[in-house]
């Protein structure tokens, strides 16, 4: 588990860089570009996401699984290029289609063309190769440096509301640079390049099956925003999108775990280490609850103070959006375990796709029914419904491969601890209502964390003591 732990730390550090950098830039950008420009940027990004879903093909999950299952080092380069040729062919066609659309668009043509760099970055995306190999360290460090460069560029060059195009160019350009960086260590494989069309064709059907998932996910992630912007207002998209961005910042704990655990579980399953596979599964349930439940409840309580302070008074409408979206952190985490770590690993791709499709259709219906009356809050509820239903459908399909009762038992201690933390935070927010917002948030965090970890300490929680052990090891290495 040492390699898994180190990989998780590096992925988490990178994901936390992604999380922390917007914390520095978002308040500045929101005040400089103003809500209307932020709504336009969110609208353009939503259109881009539709094309990205087709460009990415779900190759990340499938490619990671295939690379993890390769046992012969000689086959690694060949397997990679056969997979990448499939990705390159489809994603290049999507990029050309997007450019045709952008050139002939009647509005926001410049912004759409700039956003084409984002789609190009997905044409070049090969991070699945490194995660499948459990070789993450160098790539993550390089991408962290690129991310920091983008933050500095925003502060230096984005000065007023007329700099929206420049802001979008910095974000898209640095994303592209980050993907180019991942190609640098590939020199040793390029010299042994072998492409076999017949072998590549074998990957075509599985890749297309996986492609269904990101395309379907467009409904709750992007299409619902496009509908909100088209039939309600761009301003509502801005309110929703800022709350959604904040949620995605905290999803790092979930995505880092799935990125690291998925290749390891593939190897455990295909090498018939079923006991280890189940241990990894229950560890994932426990870890997901440990990290996401206190975050979800904490965000719900702190939102009324945090949003005006962090985003500005103009985004007060985002408070309820954030409170509605907060529980999706937990359900997204469970979905990552049930969907990627269990169903995908076991080759149950159809069940995985069906669960996402059913949840997305219910989400679309909910959004259409609610957005005209409740605006961005209706879209927020539709996304939360998507995460809950996806989780329930996946649990149904995966029920034979793990014990739902045992998984539930892994989660219960963190439900109780999070409820205690939430109660303490509510008391603080009530007592100090109208006081300095920095003080309120600080006290809420201190009281919530104290209540949460105190309960886990009293019940001698495994995750907590594993954390203490890891910190001790890090300190010993430091000394």
C-alpha cells in the first residue's frame, strides 16, 4: 500500500493545487470581470463541455484499466499507441467540428475560438497512461508548476472587464501546456512506435461503450446550464456556475482516490486477489465518508457567510445553490466507488452506462420542471438528484460484488461525527450572527473540526489513527 499512499499524496497535492489556485484568483476575477462576463464565460464553457465529452470518449477510465492490466513491459508501448490512435482519430474529428461551429457562430465567436485550445488539450490528453501504470509523481509536479504559472498570469494580465478574452486564453492555454508536458517522458516509447490497426480496432467498441458516460453526463453538467442560460438568463448561469465550481474544488478528495485506487483494484481483480479487492472497496467507502461528509455539512452551514465574503455581495444568490449542491460531494464519491472501482473494474460497462443514463434523464426532467420557477436553484437540485440516483442505480447493479450492509457500517461513524460538527457550526453562526465574517468562518471551522475529530478519537476510528500514523512517518522522514 506504500505506492498507493504516495500516489494518492501526489494526486491530492496536484488536485489541491487546482483547488487552492481558484481560491486566490476567483475573488479577484469576479470583481474584475463582473457577473455578466462570468455568466458568458460559464455559457461558453458549457458549450465547450459538450464537444469535450465527445473528444474525451471516456478514454481516461478505459485506458487506465487497459494499461493497468498489461503485465509484459514490451507490450506497454504498443498498447498505448493503439489506444491513443483511437482517441486521436475521434478527438481530432470533434475538434474540426467545433472549429466549424465556432467560425460560423453568430455570437461570441472570439470566445468560442479561444476555447478551441481547451478541446485541443483533450486531443493530447494521455494522463490515463501514467495513472494506469501508477506512475504519477513527475507528471503531477510538472502540472502543478503549470497551474501556478496560470495563476500568476491572471493577476498580471487580467485588469478589467474588457479582459474576458485574455482570461479565457490564459486558462485554455495553460491547460494545453499542461497536456504537452505529459508527452515529454514519452520519448522512450516513440522510438518503439508500432501501430497495428487490427489491434486498435479491438479497443474501438469498448471505448465507444465508455464514451456513452461522458456524453450522457453532459446532461446534468453542461446541458442543464445551457438550458438555464437559453431560457432563463445568463446571470442565473453565473450564480449556479460559481456554486458548482466551489463544489468541484472539493471533489479533489474523491477524484484523487478513484484515480489511485482504480488501477490497483484492476490488478487485484485480474490477479484473483479477491480478498484484497474487497478490502480496497471497503477502505474506499470509509475514506470517502471520512473526507466528504464533514465538507458537505460544513459548506451548507458556512455558505451564507462564505459566499458574500469570497465571491462578493453580487453573488449572494449563489448561497442557496451551494447549500443544495453540497451533499453531491458525498454521493459523487460513492458513485466513483460503485461505478469506476467496482462496475468498470469488473467489466460491467453496460450497467455503468445505464445507471448514468437513467440518472441523467431524471435530472433533465427535474431541471425542465424547476428552472422556470426557481431559476439556478432548480438546476442545482437537478444536479443533486443526478448524483443521488446514479449512486442508487450503481449500488443496485453492483450489489452482488460487495456487501451493502458492510459498506453502510463503514459510513455510519462519519455520519454521526459530521452531524455533531454541523450542530456546533450552526450554534457558532447563530451566536455570532452579524459579526466579522472572517471570525465566524474561523470559529465554525475550529468548532466543527474539534467536534468531528473528537468523536472519531473517542470511538477509536481506523481512518483517524491511520492518519496519525502517516503524519508520524512523514515527520520522521523530515527529521
